[in-house]
């Protein structure tokens, strides 16, 4: 693998500023062969050859070195690591060399961190080094697993990017795992929001770099803009010879060699619905007046007569009557209002701002600014804005001063970005639901890693209620019973800021002390979630807040039954529900989970269709809402939502490819 990777890197770098995989569309016969391989040969091979059994061999190979390494001095271990570097470069990532490498990492971890990798973690590390997407249950120590392939790949001399879902986890993991890497002679860096370009370049120059997916993506886009279509080594060398080295110094990345993605399902699937757009301010003194006029005009239109709303697609469209109304209401206005296409798009965007973008669900207003909330994580996305004037319209709607409009400089989807890594790997607690998409889009095969200890998680019978208020009352009752009566900690998960505040208000009315966590992405988040395992503690958190932070159980909690988590609303994907359930009963600890929902929840209203209305009518006639009825409704609604989201991701990728071809033809590139 090492030789192949080295040759591929050199070949691909010939016409590129740094190593990355070229993105060529396969021909029809290649696609046909890939289809047969993916759907016939590979499944048969996986059935005949158990992946877990094959991965287990690496633990045996590493175990052969344990006794020898434990009696060696620190200096001797570093010398062995240096010798392994030569073997990896010359002979490749053969199992015997990787086994020794993993044994060295495990011993280094024991001496610097006081932690030794489990055998199942070694199995996960071997699968990652091979370029797989591994599924390891929440709490199985994926942060430790990442150090195994990252160290071995870095020892071989390849730049390593460990990609996390937010800045806090990137800086935390780089700091906590730093002693291990430095013991082996490897330096480590972290890239977080707010760093200057020289600081970023220095961080990416380290052997192992931790960064968030968003920071990495925009750094890559800025590099592409800086190269401006002339990014070959020849161009850069000529510029240096002529004394014009400024542009090459603007580059921060060394290439896309080995990328290891933590919470890979969130990065590769959930966030892949939205293209990444690098933009610059273009001003516009009349924006505020124009936005106010558009919103005022939109408010005069009549629903279902002048416009139609598609909640599933999150789209508003003008009818013929609406078009006539816009023409009539904008008569006599100048500027953009004189253009038929311009005024219709502006009014459509104003309707979208009024009807489809809800405060404390899709965005929050903080210090006079509108900040977008990532619906897949529940966190604020700093310095992100909607395009085509939508952000300014929402700011005007909320009484904020409109920011400057943005002009697109470059755009890229996560699908195309991560396919450019010479070797890509990922890990998550929920991979099987996205196995087909991961294999088709990213070429990642999913491998399930066994548990270190058997799970003791108890799933309580889910509850379904007619209204949101009835749901909140049922949740409060459950909290009083579990936290107040049994002294167990309770974690309540919500999908939006608004929902978290609704249940928080009810808990407050009942005198139940609790911690509220929503739309914050900083150290406070991790600290609040980390304390969520104390006896009788109640925590309300949006969506996946604290994902990546371990919830340690307080004194006496294990004997009382462990952490109890309550999911207050199903998500579009059952994957995210499973992630939330995984917050309890980690590493063999006891724990329980329950879902308490209502027919007014967004998933059922938007994607349940006529089935939701049938259930509502049945409930109105006194029919009991059973768990089987809820199960059928949930499966139907999530199937519809996941199919829609998958369609959006495919459309984004196809649009990105079309734009790339057009821009390449015009000489602009990305």
C-alpha cells in the first residue's frame, strides 16, 4: 500500500499544487464493472471472509511485541520508531510492520497517557489504515483509535488530517493526544476558527493535524482561489525564480494525502446536503430598503392563491396569480423591481425568509446578528450566511442591520472534496444505514468493530402523544420519576433551540433544576455534557450537543441504573436517533433510553403525509396511540425524509460537477 500510495501521490501531484486524487468521470464500462463489483463480488467476499476475524490478526501481531516493548527504555522505543519509518517507506504497510507500529503506539500511550489500546481498538485502527469506514459504538474510544493509523501513516512520512466536527474537539484531541505523538517523534497541530494564514500553514506543516471539516474545506477552497488555475509545481517554481513567491506562500495545505474523519456520518452525509461556498463582500447601500420593500410585498400575498409552500423540499413558488400580484404591487418602482426575473426572485426569497426559516430553529439572533444553526448538530455556524440575499432578508425581518451581500468566489461539495484524498477513512457510531452511499460516493467499505464489553442498554417502550404540550408533560413526568424518585441522571435531547426552551420552561415551572444547552459551540458545551452523569442531574440539550464528549457516571449512579436519555423528537434519519441513544450505557455500564414524541413533531407533519392525518383522526375518535402505530409512522416518515435528503445530496454533487465543467471551460476552475 505504501509504495502504491507514494507512486499515486507523485503522479497526481505532477499537475497539481500538492498531492490529491484527480477527479475524472469513469466511462460507462468502468461504471458497469464497478456496479458488478459492488453489488455481486464484494458482498459474496464479505460473507465468505469475516472482516472481524481478518482484522483480529493485527491484535495478535501487536501482542507479540508487548512483552519486549515494556522492558525497553523510552530512548530505545524512539529508536525503534525511527527504524520502522524506513521499513514502512521501503516495504509498505504490511501487517507485520503495522503490528509493530500499533504495539509502539500502544506502549507510548500507556507511558504518556496512562491508557492502553484494547484489542478491538487495534482492529479499528487496522481497518482505518486500509481506508475503511468503521462503525464503533458510542463510548468505545474512537479518539484513541485514531492515534493508531495516524501515527503509523505519519511515521511513513505522509501528512495526516484527523477531521472532527467542531473546533473544540479538534483542539482538545490535539492537546490530549499530543504527548503520545511527540513520544514517537511526531509533531501535532490543530486548526481552529480565527487563526491567521501563517498559523494555519504552520499547523498543516505538522506530521498530524487536527481540524474541523469546515475549516479544512474553506482552507482548501482558499488555496484553489489563490492558485487561480495555475497550480502546477512548474508554475509555482517559475514564480519563485522570478521573485513572485507571494501566491505560493498563500497556500496553507500540503495536500490531501490521508484523511481520517471522526463522526463520519455527520460530515460525509448529513452536512453534504449543503455546498460549501467561499464568498466576498460586494456591498450594497440600498439593501435594507430593498429588503424591507420585498418583505412588505411578500406579506401582502395570499397563501395557496399567490404562492405554494413545499415543506418537504423547503421551497416556495409563485403561482400565476402571484406573479401578476407582484407585477401589480411593484409597479412604478425602480432598480431591481423593473426586472421581471429580479423582482420575482426577490419576493420568493422574502417568502422563504418569512415562512421557511424559523427563529430558534433554523437560526438564532445573538448580539444583533443572525447566526445560522446547523440542523444536523444543533450548533451555531460562525461566519456562515445564506446566499442570494436570503440572509439580508432574514436580518431585516428580525430588525437587525443587514450585513453586506456576498459574491461567490468558489464552491465545492463535501462529496468532491473528500474524494480527492489519496486515502480516506472514517469512524462513527452509526454507519450501517449509510453503507451504500458511503461505498458509492466515497468508495468507503463499512466494517463493524465488535464491542469491548457487552451492552447493557435498556430500551423503554416509546410514547406517542397527540400534541406537543402533552408530550412535554409526559417528559416532565418521566424526569420527576427517574431523576427525582430514583436519583438517576437524565439527558433530554431536542431538535431545536425553541423545543429545548419549551421543555426547560415546563421543568422550571415544576421546580426541577436542570442545565440548558443549546446553539453553543465552545468549551462550555463539553463541560455541561460531561457533568450530565451526576446523580439526579437533569440536562436539556439540542440535538447532538456534546457529541464526542464522554459522559462519566457519578458516584452511585451505576447501582441506580445509569444514565437515562429521553429523545423528544425523531430526526430525519434513524442514524441520529441511534447516536443519541448511544449517550447512555457506554463501555458495559447500565443505562436506559426512551422516545417520547407527538403527532405535531416536524418529522410527522412534513414527511408523514396522509398517514399522520389518519393517525390524528383516529386519535381524535379515542383510538389509543400504540407503540406499533408509532413504529410504523416513524419508519414511513424517516424513509421519506432520508430519500429526500439523499436526492438533495445527489443533486448537489451533479450541480457541482456541471459548474466545475463550465468553469473549467471558461478557464476559471473552482
